[in-house]
C-alpha cells in the first residue's frame, strides 16, 4: 500500500509540475501534414511554448477555456499553401496542438476577403517570428 501511495504521489507531482512535452517537433509537423484543410504545402515550421506565451504573443481573446492542464506546453505549427478551413481560402494557417496528447486545440487562419472568400496578404504568418520557441 505504501509503495502504491508513493507511485501515485510521484505521478501526480509529474502531472502538476512537469513541462509536459511528449510530442516532438517532427511529430507536430507530421500532425499538421495530416490536416485535410491544407493542400499544395510550400512550407511548415513548428515552435514549442507555454500556453501563456501563446496567448500573449497571438493576442487571442477568450482562449483560456482551451488551455491544456497544468504546465503542459503547446506546439504551434505554421503551414503555408492552399488553406480551406471554413469555406474561404487562406495562404497560411497556424495549428495549435497540445504538446502532450497531440490533440488539436485550435487554429489561426490567415486573412481572406470577406466578399470573395479568396486569400489576401502574405504567404506566411507575419507575426511568426515573434513567437518564442522553447523546443
């Protein structure tokens, strides 16, 4: 019984305090490659960071409900190509993945013309270089 208690206590401590990164950079990029919304890919890059760093840099509002538990980190994977997420065309998208489970948390699509649904702007997220990379 004492041994079980030690194991459970250790497991809980790891969950609460651990950095929580089980998914590698290459795994995150492969995850994004499997997304069906992107074709004719010209570039993919991934960055690892905390949820707080992601929210602060992206300035996404009201995203706390999607935060991974504890101190788990997230992978951001930027993909450029022909993107069609919600019926419109974009030049790029940033996918956000839980770095432990690999589950997609959400995405940030590039801009598009509200009238035509066609992509506008550059072929790469203009703020990508401002995201930190802890990987």
